[in-house]
């Protein structure tokens, strides 16, 4: 499953969006690693100078992973049609 990772560097006017299949913060190197659907990677250096926005598509991806791992249905109290703030 993929989801949109929207991020912006502090002080930047525009955010960047990328479709990814996962992400991980490497604290010791202060970088965000993005896993691309084609198997590739993208790294964002100096992550502490960035902000991220993850939407409902990310939560639904996490839910699916949890359901696959536990073999149980998981109920979430989210509204797919409501935009985040």
C-alpha cells in the first residue's frame, strides 16, 4: 500500500508531496528515509528542519498492517471525507 508523504522545510513557501510505501526517521543521522513503491529510497537530510503532514491514507495503511499482523479487524474512529487541520 502507498500513501502520500507531504513535507516542508522550515521557512519554505511550498510543501513537497511524494507517494511512498513507508518511512523511517534515523535519529542518529537526523534524516528521514522514504521507501518508494518501486523499491527505491529517498533520504531527507536535516529532518529537524522539516515538518510533515500525513493524511487518512497513512492511517489506513497502518491499520491494514496491524490487521495483517494480528489477523483481527481493527476499528478506527476517523472520517475519510474530513480534511485534517
